[in-house]
C-alpha cells in the first residue's frame, strides 16, 4: 500500500494536546505507526553531559500517532484526507480529498 503521509508533508494535528497545530513531518516510523512533526508535541528531557553535548534540560519533539495527523490541504491549509489518483501518464499521485488538489505532483 502506498504511504499516505511522507517526510516533508505539511500536516495538521487533529486531536490531543497540540490539536490545531501545524508542522512538517521530519521522520515517519511506519512500523510503529508514528511520525515526528517539527515544532509539535514538544517534551523536556534532562540531558547528562557528554563529550559532544552540554548538560541541562533539552526540548525535543516526541513521535505522534499517524491517526492523529491529517494532511494540510494545499489550497487552504485545513485538514484533509488523502486519496489516490492515477494520471494519464500512469503515475499514481496523492490528492487532497477536500479540494481535489494534487499533494505531490
């Protein structure tokens, strides 16, 4: 099955603590059904000092469940579902169900 959400996609969080926030997917983990989104679901972690990193409290993104994310419609940025369409030249592309616009083209 083709992936509905990919690295670099603009997504909207549709439920949870960060509902309504938008960001870009940094990493997708298909086996765990999760994705890292830039600037969303931030957590603070205490970091021990290492040779390369200073000690202190660091803020980083935690993975989100894929079901809590929706693609941002290319037309207006609102959440949309993802559909697939086969073009005349035989390519299979993703489309936003909300507006029918191509997501990757």
